[in-house]
C-alpha cells in the first residue's frame, strides 16, 4: 500500500504533467524500458480524464497506426491519445514524448524525436523526462526549453527531488569539500566583495567563499529546497553566509549587486540554461565573475548516471559559450577534466 506521502508525490507529478501537455488534441507517447512507462501512462490517462480532458488510452500493442489515429469517434476532438510500449516506437511522429528513466544503465529505444522530430535516442529525443528509479517517488527531471515556462512544475519537482536526498547528501558527497575549496581559490574572487552561492545545497562551498572574501566581504547562500538549507545549518556552515530560500531563476537581489556568483551543479538543473544564466548576469556587476563548477568532469558524471556524453548538453563547450554570450557573459576559462568541471565567465 503506497504511503500518503507517495500518493501526494504522484498527484503532484501528474498535475505537473497535465499542465505541460498541449492544450488541444495531441498524440503522446510514454517511452522507456520495462513496465514503468505503462504504469505512468495509465495514471496520466486517469488524471486527464478526472480533470475534464478526455484521454484515449491506446492499447499496448497495435499494428495499424491509422486505427489508432481514428480512435473512438464518440470522443470530443480536444482529446489526448496516449500510448506506451515498444510497438509504438517506430515510424511515427508524436506531438509529445515523455521518457521514463528506470535505471542508471538503461539503454534507450530510438524514438522519432518528440515534438521536434530530432530523432535522438531515448530520453534525448523526448520532450519530458521523468525519473522513476523509485516508483513511489517519481519526479520530472527535464523538459525541453519551449515547455520550460509552463506551469509551476519546476519548483515542485526540484524540491521533491532534493528534499528526500538532503539528509544524506554529505554522507555521499561530503569528501568533495577540498575540490570546492580549490575551485574557489582558482576563481580569483577578490577579498571584501559580495559573492552569491546559487544552488548552494548543503553549503560545501561556503567555508571557502567566506575565507576568500574575508570578514569585510558578504556571502549569500541561496537554494530552492528548504531541506538543503536545513542541512547547511546542521553542518555548522550557516555562520559563513546569509541563507536565502529562493528560486535561481528569480533571485531576490538587486541589479549589479554581486561581485561574483558561484554555481556548483546548477546549470544542468535549470529548465532553461540561457534564461538562468541571464538572471545570474542581472545580479552581477559589470566585470564580475561567474564560476561554474562540479567536482566531477562531464564524462565521469555521465558515466555515473549511466548515460552517454553528448556535444549538445548545456555544459558542453559550444553550447555553454553560446548561452553565456547570449546572457551577457564572456566565457574566459573552460576546463572539463575527469575529476573536475570548471568554467569562468566575466560579466560584460
């Protein structure tokens, strides 16, 4: 029997998905390995019908696409036709593809590119990615940039992902603190300045940031998940910074108020990297620094998550150079080593 917390999490997830689906008629594929895509499709169909959006749940195996397109003639035209299962992968073009992650080493089927026809394998061709490693705690992990502004899914889903991990985060990753200190030292943040750690997590960078700006400087630590800020206090790191609960996309800071922004692992969690980098630029003075960091290189991190490294990811050199430039930064350093990702940009 699912717990009340699990039922609440499922309701939040389904509400988020319903809000992301097209407003009119659409053909939607829930893709992925194993039984979880079918489970998600069944629950999504029920949620759509319950909220007054007629949904035709297409059978798991079908030979005739034209039959599926005709569906039930009694249904209204504004209908979602929802499919899942391997028989639906090939030679079709879907209005939306939802990819379900079920295991880190899962190998994706080839789908026909979601709504954009890109033809990428597995989740990379999908419009929405749902993490169902824990079937009792599903979370939306990514949506394509055109969908990103829709609804309030981002805050709800980000908090759902990190809240249940906050208490054990330092147990898993606490030995990364020397790497954080090295990144802060490498960045060249000036003493006495104002630095903002956006997406601070449990505050692993805060001791080093306080040391570099000194007693005359200002350190502000921002995270969107209350449980993460709670762990900053539990770890004794709150003395190094002012803690602020806020969304990285809408920072409660004045224009040109920061001398530097430190962002560890933030960009890949944002629904729209360029828009997020633009918000970081807004609060940074001209000539100020943006420090992007992760204690693992991109290749090592991709391997840990069981996925292939791709040249079109937000932190790949080409996309990052373009997005920082568009957002008001000049990318001056880029180092994607095996044991560390480090990039530095200067506010124009």
